[in-house]
C-alpha cells in the first residue's frame, strides 16, 4: 500500500511539473526582459530607501522592512490578484474557458496552474521583496515575529488570489448567458479585497497583548498566522470547487 501511494504521489508531482496550463502561463508571463527588469527596478527602489534612511534616527533595517512589505503588498496582493482576474475573465470573454475544461488536463492541475501560473510574475517580484525583508529581519530583535509575519503574508497572498478567482467563477456560473464579464469591476474588487487583508495581516504585527481562543491563549501575530493558514486552505478548496470539480 505504501509503495502504491508513493507511486501515485510521484505521478501527481510529474503531472504538476509538466502541467500544460502552468507551462502556457510561463510562456505568456515570463521573458528575458521582464526577468531582468523586475529585480533591477526593485533594486533601485531599495537602494534609494537605504540611502534616504542611512542617517535617520531609526534603524535602517526598519525602513527596509517597511519598504519591502509595502512593495510586497502592491506586487503580490494588488498586482498579482489583478493579473489573475484579467487572465480568468479574459478567457470567459473570449469563450475559451469551457473548451479548456473539456481537455485532458486534470482538474487539480488546471486549478493550480491557473492560480499560480497567471500570477507567476507577481510572485517572482514578491520573492525579491521577501528576500530583502528576511535579510533585514535578521538584524532586528525578535526575528521569530518577523518569520510569523512573513509566513502569514505568504498564506494570505494565496488566500486573496484564490478567493477572488473563486468569486469570479461563481459569478460567471450565474451570468454566463448575459454577455461578457465587466473586467473593470472585478479588477477593482481584486484590488480592494487583497489590500484590506494585507493591512489586517500587517497590523497584527504591532498589536500587543494576548487573545483567547477557547482555552488557548495566543498573541495576535500567532492568531493571524494560524488564521492565514486556515483561510488559505479553504480559499484554495473553494477555488477548486468553484471550477465544478469534486
């Protein structure tokens, strides 16, 4: 039984690596110019932030942390979610969504290929922000709190994108006979909702005191981390089910 399970798991990993939907999005999203331009622009921004705060009364690592968090929120939560919205809504409007679902692509591979493939370039930029944030945090006290914040943001980013896509799929199922989807309204919703959630996660870092959950006492950042994991799980499941998959 263990060998059979291992074979199934290996097959799933192979299918995920060779996912046609994910490969298609890589070809659409990534090119050499964009791969170089993203770190170059972010690098210049971080250099400017460093130089402006080198002689400040506050530690320069604090300024780098704030800058990396703000850029991460804009790139992953706002831009990434907007990219996912435009990708999915564009397929609805171009009448290619139904034909995609009738292909031989496994439903799970189609779901995660759509979720992470359409936002791949945003996560590529977010990776550099996460790197700067992590390095800066090593020079600050209580590094474990920054690790909690970092993980919370990652899970919250996936949750925001998956939930927005699930919402679009649900609306499409209701209104598929009423013409094209209004892309601008979904884009606005895909910006406001992630920003609010990002502000909630970032705000938990500075919160003091403890919170009581049944008989468990947690710090606000701990509660946010566990909540982000929980919401991320259900957001991905909701997106998967919204696609009509069992």
